[in-house]
């Protein structure tokens, strides 16, 4: 459509009533579930879709004729019109550390696809990457190959990310590593727990790749003018 492309995904599932459509993309929104779906997961999927689509300058919409009549989801994205000019580096940008920049990064996430994707991105930036999908494996890997930076998911299956961070801080091999929480939990109490556990930084999924690259390079995310989105 002119300068935009539309992608539609349509299903013939349980559908949605009008009140649910209005909040379909809100975090943790769920419809009523039948007995066979009583243990369904938390409602983060559509919220994640919206975040990713909006990062690309697009929008996503939901529609449904009613309960039992299926749903349609439409993604609208701008057509590519040529690469934009590179952004000028702020004059106040700190120089990356010389000589002691951590080159090994440990990525811990029980979602194998998410860990692989994050690890591939970090590796593409020039870092050595180790992957782990549970706390015990992460600790063993960190002892064999001490990382300079650890990107830790909080919701791990055996031991959560808070306890993993405490154990990494207690281990002489990793006590000085930079610990970064990479999580879908963003409440203030979650951030407070992370700080108490020894995390240095807190990133909300889906993580903005420019922020992550900046953090890996400089050890922090540079502040930006108030008028720009952080």
C-alpha cells in the first residue's frame, strides 16, 4: 500500500470479544481459558510483537468477528527507501576502554533460540561468546572461561537469575564481572531485587541492540537528550 507493506496472519481459533481486542497487545493480557488450556503461559507474546514492530517504525492491529470465529493480526511496516546517513557520534561520547575491554561474554537464557540469537549478535560485535541454558551450566562455564560480562535471564528453570548473580559474585573467578539482567520483568521491585543480587545493569526484553552494543563497548549506556526516547 503506497509506502507501506501489510502482512496479515489469520487463524480459525477461539477468536476474541471486543473488550479483549482493545487490550490484546498489553503485557500479560489473557482471555478466559478452557480446561485443556488452564496452564497456558503468561501473555507476553503479542506485547513482544508490538515492541518489535514499533522498533521498525511499524504498527500492529488485531481484529476478530467474535468468540469462536478466529482472529486476524495485521502488521504494517514502512517500505525501505534507502539507507539513512550514519548518525553523528555525540561529542561527549566516552572513549571505549583500552587494553582491558572485556572480550568474553556469557549469555544465559533457558530459551535456546533467544540465547542463540543474542549470542550471535554479541559475537558479530567481535566478542567471544559462551552460551548456557541453566544456572549450573552457567557456573561451570564461567569457572572454565571467566567472562568479563554476563547477560543473564532472570526466569531460569532451576535457579533464578538473582541467585545465579549472587553465586557469580561469590566466586573469585567471576566476582568482578559485569552482570547484566536481560529480562521481561520491568517492575521497580524487580529492579531492586536485581541490584540487591549484584547486577550492574538491567535491560528489558526485547533489548534494543544499539543499547546493548553501547553497554558492551563502554560499560554503560550513554545518556541522551531528554527529548529523545531512551
